[in-house]
C-alpha cells in the first residue's frame, strides 16, 4: 500500500530537469517564468493550494492589521484596563489631543484617581513605564501637556477678547478659578472656595514680584525671559499665530491683574 504524501506548490510543475544546467538568458528566464505561472494556475491541485495559502495570508495579515488599528484607536477603560495602557493613551498618543478639552480633562482626572488608588502591582507597572520613557516618548508627553494647556487657555482667551474692558478683571479671576480647580482635582487637593483660590494666586504673585525685586534688574530680566521662553516653547509652538497672540496676551493680563498693575 503506497503512502500518500502532501506535495508542495511545485509538485505539479512539469519542468525539464535537463534545462537546469543551461545558461539562463533573458529569453530562457521569461519562458521559465511563463511556464511556471501557467503550471501553477493550470493544475487544479496547485490552484487549490494557492487559494488556501492566499486565504491564510489574508486572514493572518488582516487580523494583525486589524488588531494594530484597534490598538492605536481604542480608548481604554480607565477603571478596568491595565494602568500602563492608560498611561500610554493619555501621555504617549497624539490622537488624545484630538479629543474635546472636557473629555481630555475627564480622562486625566480618572487616570489621577486610578494612580492615587493604585495597587502595589499597578505601582510597579507605572514605575516600569516611567523608567522606559525617553527620547520621542518624553517629547510626546510634553506635547500632550502643552496642547492641553494651550487649548484650555485659548478656550478662555476666545471669550476674553469679546469682554468689555470694565468686566475683564472679573473674567480673568473666573478663568483662573476654573484652571486652578482642574489642577486641584488632578492633584487630589481638597476643595477650596473661590476666594481661597484667588487669595492663594494673589499671594503667589506677590511672592514672585518680591523675589524679582530682590534679584535685581539683570536676574529679574533673565527670569522674565525664561518664562517667555517656556510659554513660547511649550504653548506657542503648538498654536497658530492667532492662538499664540491671544493666549499670551491673556496670560500677560492675568499676571498684571493679580500683581495690581
């Protein structure tokens, strides 16, 4: 009884073995390719093998491609998904910046809550994640943070430009209160009244002014230049010229308002 063996795709080809030793000129190569192609599709067995092989490649490639697309566009569950997936989506993915401001702030607060209540295993995962951040990943974190800061300030600056001069002080205070509450929620700081927030901002502004006076003109100018460089590098670089102008103007007015100038 003969044993049946599964052949390869080339089992059904009728290729002259003697031709193997002949010099392979262009005409010979073209003829060989045409003969191989005809043999591959001319045999029912070979056609069946080709179809099966093609299906395997398509299904495997489609599954891999589909998973990669899902991974890059899937928004993780901030209560249930692994904490390093949350960190990657929040800080290392540029599509996070495409979300509405309120949605980004909501996810950041949820991430902060998850970190504050992290288990020992989550803490270890986060430590490993943080240790691996370098190069482009670090730049992406800075970009995501700067973009969120820009969008928050710019959303207020758009309205600020329409406010009558006599109402601008109250508008600036309202905006600062909103920004500060967001920071408090992310950092886990307890609730503060509006007046407590404003008093803290006034105190911090006064301390900066006193520090600048003690520094003297030269060091004070360097500190001011450093602030401008920070704003230009971390905010203005992510803005178009119109956004850059109105956000920097608003931030300048905030400083003037709380320093009493």
